[in-house]
C-alpha cells in the first residue's frame, strides 16, 4: 500500500518488509504474483516498474496516452493496462513490447496468462448503458472471440474459473449472476449463433449454455 509518495511492502505476518520512495502518489501498486516486481503510475499517468527490493526502476510507457488500472498476468510476465481513452493494452515486461487489444473495460486474465476476458459497453449521455457484451482476446491482440451476443441482457464484470474452462459474469440490468463455458471458436455465422442462443439450442453450435445465479454483480469462483 502507499502512504503519500511512499510504497510500503508488508511480509506475510503483517510486518513492514520494505519502504520504497516512488516520487509521486500512486493509488494502485499491484505486486506481481511471484512477489518480485511492482507496477504503478507516475505523475504523468505513465506506467513504471520496480523490483520489490527497490532496485531496477524503469518506465514501460512513454507517450501522450494516460494509463490506469494495471493488472498482472498469473505468470508475472505481462501486464494489462487501461487507457484514459477506453482502450486495453498489454505490456510484455520481458521484451517491453506493447500490444493493442481493443476498446474495453474490466479485463481479467486467464489462468494460463494467454487470454484476456473483457467487456465492451455502449453508453448514452456518458452513463446509461444500452449495450454490453463480453469478449475474449489473446494477449497479443489476436483471436478476438465474442463470448456473448445477446440483445436482451447487459453482461459485464467477468471472471475465470481456476481451470480456465468457465467464466462467471454479472448482469448490469438486475445483478443476476451467470456461469458458462468459455467459447474458444467463432460461430459459422454470428446471426445464426445469436438465434440459437435465444432459442436455447446452444450446444449444437458450441456457443453457450447459461446457468442463472442470484447474487452480487461482481462474480468470482471460490472453488472448482
């Protein structure tokens, strides 16, 4: 966590392990899953990386875009970031390559660190959501696959099962929760898949079978 311009790292037993002066306040400073690196925003909303011992500070982005909400891949090799203009990008920290993904919100990494699940929203007057669907994309921007194509539901806030075979997501309309298998291939015809979804004949197209769950709008899997 941060206090003013200082990052405080705690050990598992709650004791202070290290203090790092960042040079600016950063409200999000996620630690990599392997515990070796920290990513944060500088005063210009660029993305910086530093080792958890305070060494090897470096800048990962340097352009006119502002970035926020960095999130580590499970294998600690990549970071998905959001731009202030609503785009998603991935930084490969081993090569410093930046990959453009898509317009989107609420990205979530697959357990194998290869794919990102995210939502696309269409708003009216800047706040009212009139369209929302889920998409899957590989970390390098390839293999974009729609996960939902519904017209009568607004899906968002998706998360993965631990084995990567299913996703849970919520409804912006009423807060219902859904759980469904991950769709890994495009339908032959998108309109055909949508018709089958509405009729409930989804297994034939390997498109989607939904189970509705009552609950909060932010789903997560606690067990397999």
